[in-house]
């Protein structure tokens, strides 16, 4: 059962990139995400942290991947959509019908740059409660 809160965001720093899938021209990042959920501002106001598998699908995507093996721990990252830039905290749900680009840096020094003509986010699997904050 998915836990619903009014506001949610992926904290990239506490997440793990499980893999990258390519299918029909799309590129999907499969992330074991640390998801902040709060009735206020995620990661700022009181709420809870959850672990959940999230897929970020970049439509008509292109990727530069400098990763030798998966999974890999995300150290930092930013998502750029039109005029919006989200660094470390990616709001959920997220869907964007125009150009989107994500840069991820990993604890081992490797990196990924993915871009696409649009972005769709999918939750897969059940969320697992981690902690209250």
C-alpha cells in the first residue's frame, strides 16, 4: 500500500541508482529513492522518510554514462526542466512534457548525464518506512 502525503520529494543524496534501462528510444533511471513525505515542505517540515523504487523515464532520451557497475550510491544531482532547477530534492509526482536533463554524481567519482524530450516518473514496489523527521 502506497503511503500518500500532500507533499513528497526524492532526496538524491540518500538514494541509490539501481540501473539504467533503454527501451524504444527512452532512457529510464531506476532509483532506490529516499522519499521525504510531509504535510508541509518535504525535508524541511516534520514528516517521514520512506524507501521506494522510483523510475524516472526520459522520453526520446540520450545519456552519457560513466558508471562501471550498479548499484551506485548517489552523492549529488540536479534536474533541469525549462526554467526550473531542482538540486538534491526532486519534487514528486513529477511529469514534464518538455526538455528535461538530470546530472547525477556518485560517491565513487562516477557520473551520469541524461536528457530527454520529456520526463515521466513511476513508483514501483511498496514504500518502506525508514524514519520520522
